[in-house]
C-alpha cells in the first residue's frame, strides 16, 4: 500500500481515537479541569479557522482554477465552503437535540454529574450514552474524510488539522462515557462505547475515499477541500467556541484562540523555510 495512504489513515485514526482519551480522563480524575478545556477548545478553534481561510480555501481555489478562470474558481470555492457548512448543519438537524454533541456545549464533569445521575433511571442514562455515541459517530464521518484527504494532499496541513480535531474529540469522549458508566457501573463498557464512536472517523475516511477515489481530479479536489473548510468553520463556531465559553469564565477562550492562530501561523511559516 502507498505510504501516503498509510500515513493519512494513521493520522485520521489517531484523531478519532482521542475520544478514548476523554473517556479515560473522566474515569481517572474526579473533576475535569475547566480552564484547560476552555483553552484547549479555543486553541483548536483558532487552528481550524486559520487553516480554513488561510490555507484550505486558497488551496481549493488554486485547484479549481486549473480548469476554470480565476473569478469562477473563487466563486465555486466560496460556494463549496458554504455547502460544507450546510452539510454539517443538516447533519445536526437530523440528530435529536438531546443526543447531539453540538447542542450540549457543557463539558460533562464526572464529579459534578454524579449527584444528578443518581436521580435518573439507569435505563435512561444508558439510552443517553448510546444516542450521544451514535451522534458523535455520525459527525465523525465527514471529519474523518476531511482529515484523511488533507493529510494525503499536504501532510503538514493535514496533521495540524488532525491535532485540532483530536482536541475537540476529547470532551466528546467524556460525553459518551459518563452516562454509560453510571448506567452500567462498568468502566470497560463505557470506554468501549466511547472508543467505538471515535472509530467512525477512520471508517468515514476509508469509505469516503473508496467512493470518491475514481472521481478525484483537480476540480473535484478543489470543491472537496472548500467543503472541508466549511466543515471546519462550522465545527469551530458551533461546537468548539461555545464549549470553551461554557467551560470557564473570563477570557481563556480568547487566549486559547489567539494561541491557536499564532502557533498555526508560525508553524506553517517555519515549515516552509
């Protein structure tokens, strides 16, 4: 197998399995560090937004321009960017709000949720965990394909995006594991379900690539990359920033966001020297 394909799959797999890190954090710490999550989510949002507008969109326009004029390429890329956001919005609309990780922007804390969980029926808790896992798996499909294709095309940008995706998968892992753990009293079951929801990322990458491989050319790649940018913009605005703001007060989210943009910009410049 091509080494580029192996690298792209390995990076996407690592990003998806970060849900397991979130699950482990929930089990082995009594409370989650809200300040850390606020900074981490803000940082991830900064990385995603910077990559989307500074790297991915221009890359998309360049690819499309190989078969069209410059103005047409800019228009098509912009339309594809919006289309990517619309796709994620439609996915959100199809997932029940109670199980949608993008609707629940509070980072679930093991210590704080225990008292509330004791008042709920185990069956209801387990159902919640299963629905959240399903919702995360659905959302991870396009994320996985986006990460895979970007690593395949440009490993530097793709790996940076994968790190940002992994950081935002950590609280999703917590959201799956906590209700399942309280319903079943089994860390193994909760971790397994959280782990499996993260596997949707590499599965989405493989299925998407196999379906699209025969259609990939400069124009289609340009459109796909612009849609990837739209997916990342939606995730940053709809999930990461609200989660960060709800996790801690003050300007930690902003500081994390600024750090994400600065680190991403500096790393891309240094990599090109």
